[in-house]
């Protein structure tokens, strides 16, 4: 029986999972949409992973979670490591590309840049206030143009003259877009213009002041959009690497971190049959009204958080 | 003249770090008026301030307005707002807040320190007269000296707390000692020696608290906009959060350092390679402190500001230049009235991980 480690990355749009062996090689990986219910998504993910997992030769001894729902899923699955997505992505990516110096990542609601030198993160930045220029923005505009998101990049590539569009803010971009449609620009040119706008928004805001050096790796859901990839290559002047497993980098990193942590917390796939409940309730003991999150497994309290002071703490 | 028969004013000042204690002391001992302690800032304070503020104003405006409204509910009839020496929107806070509060129908006296003329110290007396028409100048001066000593004691004690709280063996020891210190200040006799005794006693108490400080801790410099840097609620308690990761956090900015010990010409000279002109308010001091820490080999810099704080936005490119010259990572935070902590924790944890890995990697190389 050999040891295996599982990493789960629960993002706003999609949920990713990988199982790796002791040499950090992927044994299996899965990907599905979160659809606003991280708990259900993880249960489905676990069922998919279980179907492909070689349970006769391997057993899962530790789990790492990352992504915006990392804490919740970490509590439910009794994870050995709960890590932020920046660290997880950096660890996962350096495992695939040890020489990577710049990572672009554009996900469903956030975007980040990670700068590495000699395999170590030396700088990073994340988008700040809103989700302009992320996957959510592209999905919206694709719907407006009546193009499937999956086809968006291909259509953009057919353009010879991308339409200039402001991407600083989704509202501005929409009014730009409507206007350009009305003056008769083609869908191809508009799609290409949007791809370029996303890249410019990213380089001007998220990557502002960061020294972009090759090799450049591009990850996150938006990296599947070939139009954006090409626009990145045009604007930076460097080849941009997109991996087949790029969407799993965060989950992979989380699994590696779980292995490195050396904490053994065996995992059983039967958890998918266990009743899990999450409640969020207002504390009500002062005007702060902290929202206290409680996680129950078969009626018993597993974990709780969200309170600013002891008065709001919930214990079993 | 018998002052006891006159009805005392119920004065209040916004929450701001722990400086309320000093203000209270000055109002009650120096001016013989009552003081209404504004309720601690909560989500409600923020919502109240937010509702009645212009949308794009900086968050300290919203927080202080919320505090004023809650102080009125608690019985205050006289409010004091600062202003004056700085060149940013703070100068207009008082005028606008007075108008907003009066438009809401509250009949209060609003003492706006921005109305005093710095060139003519006597103009302050007309404001003092609004708080107490029969003030006694010797009493004000005497109490002023005590409060100055308290300011120094408070800032030094707070700095001691910040340096050590991350390394305390038993959670909460430092906070408890600090709470006792504030309580003692409130009840202190009105003279400098009483303050010195309290300071000395607290110092001893704090030094007796067991701490475990690692040999080479991660050292972070904390800089940014005045209010947000000093107020725990506005900064989402970031100073404490960093300390709890085991980072040593140094913050130069506090009221005594900026108002009493600060020499702008000196700082300007230090940063002359990076900045030619003052960009207003705290930018020169922040850039100076950042450069100083970078030279002293700090592992990282963290910059906090309220969303839309123009002077600090101007300082950011300069800070980036310093950080790239000295190879020090910097993390920028911009706060408004959001209340989710998750995004902040993600960025902070990543910052900590990055610095830790960088440090470990550096050590391996040196071996």
C-alpha cells in the first residue's frame, strides 16, 4: 500500500481536485463547476475522484485545501493543510515548471500575478476591489454577443482589426460594447477587442509595477481562452505557456503542501454519504452582529468561526 | 465665580485608536466638562456613518461621523473634530460633518478645530470658549502638560505591546496589561509624576510577561494613512493578525511621533533621492520610514490606506521604487466599509508564506 495525497481547490466558479503520489505525480484529477454550492460540488468531485482512484494500491493519508472555500472544505474534510491560493498555485506551478519566473492567473472572480525567482515567490499581487477583467466579465460579454464562452477565443482569433474597448470597469466596457455593435463592428473584432481589453486591464492594474520575465505561465479558467493567450503574447512580447493541467495547479499545490506537512490524517471516501450541515447565524450579542459559521457532521459540531470576540464563540 | 451651578456640557470626540482616553482626561480635568465616551466602533457605527456620508469620501470620514451619531445617542451635546495642520480632505471633515449632523435635526454644538488659525494660537481660545466660557487658562495649561505626558506614555506602551504581543506565551496577557494601563490613565492624578509612575508600573508588568521571541523573526514595517493605520477596526486588526503569524511589526506612526517628535526637513533630506516635493499629510514621513526600514534589512512593508486617500496613492509609486531598489516586498491594502475578512487573510497569509520561503531559501544559500 502506497501513500497518496489529495488536494482540493474550491473556487468561486469551479472546483478542482487531484490525487498525487509520494513523488508529486498526479494519479488522477477532476474538475467541475461549483454552481454556488461548494459543499455539494466537493461531494460530487470526491465521487468522480473515487471512481478513478486506485484504492487497491494507494491510500489517501492527508488532504490539502485551497481556494476561496478552503476553510469550510478543510473543516469538513479534516484537512492537514489549509492554504491560500497564491501559495498553492506557486507550489503547484513550480512543480510543473521549475524555472517559471512569472505566473498569470485569471479565475472566475479574481486575478493575480506571481513573480518567482529561483523557484521562490518574490512578489505577487491580486486584483483589489471588483471582478473587472476576470472570467465572470468574459462570461457576461459572451452572453451579450450570443457566443458560447468556449468558442469565444477562437472567434476572437479570426479578427484582423480588434475594436478598442475599455476594460477598466464592466459597466464602461458594456456601454463601449453596445456602442461598437451599433456602429457595425463585427463580432470577431469585438471579441478580439475584449480579449485585448482584459489583457490591458490585467497588465495595467494587477501587474502594475511588476517585472514580467519569461518563462511566463498562464493559468486559471481564462487561460483556456486562446484569444486572451494570444493577446498576452502580443502585449508582453513573450511566449505564454498554457498547460493542459494548468487548471489543476492550485489543487496540485495543495496536495504537495499536504505531503510536505507530514501530518497523517487518513481519509475515507465514505464522507460523501455523511450528512454535513453548515449554518451561518448572526451572533446578536453586540452591534457587530458577527456572522458565525458552524459546520456540523452528522449533527455534531466540527468547527466554527467568524466571531470577532469570545462572546460569539460556539462550542460543542 | 461659582461654576458648579452651570450645567456641564456633554462633550464627545470620535473613537480613534486609544486616544479617546487622553481627550476625556483633558475635557474632564482641564475644562471641567462631562465627557461622553463614544461606543466602541461596530458594524452599526460603520453603517450609520456610511448612510449619511458622500459615497466616495475616505472611510475615516464615515467612521468618525458614525461615532458622532452614536455619541449623540449616548447623550453628547457637544462634538469636537480635528483638522488644521494637514493638507487633505481631513480639513473639510468638520465643516461637512457639522452640516450633515445639523441637517439630520440634531441640536448640538460642533467645535471644529480646523477653524483655528495655526499662526495665531489665541484663536484656539475662542474654540475653548465654546466648550467652557469660564475656562481657567492655568488649569488648561497644567492639564495640557499632564495629557502630553500621557500621550508619550500611551504611545510608548502601545509600541511595546505591538512589538511583543505576537510572541506572548499565553494569549491575551499583553492586552490585559494594556487594558489595566488605560484604566489607570483614566483615574490618574493631574500631574506628570503620576503619569510617569503609571508608565513605569505598566512597563514592569509588561516586561514580566513571558514571551518567546525567535532568533531571526520576520520583520515588517507598517505604514499608511493616519487613521486607518492607528485604528484597529478600520484596519481589520491587521497589526494583531500579523503579530499572531509570528511577525515582528514596527509602526512608527502614532500621534506623538507625528506631532511632537517629527522633523519634516530631516525626513525630506533622507528621501531626497526619491522625492522632490511633499505630497501632503503623512506621505513624507511614510516614505522616510519605509526607506529607513528597507535600509535596516526589514523583510517586508505593509501599506494601509482608506480607499481613495489621494496623498497615500501618490506615495505608492515611490514606495514601489524603494522596494525594488532594496528588494523588499510590499503589500498594499485599500479599505472602505467592507466587512469580509477572507480576502485580507488570503493576501496576508500569502505575504507571510512568501517572506518565510524567501528567508529560508536565503539561509540555505548562505550555508
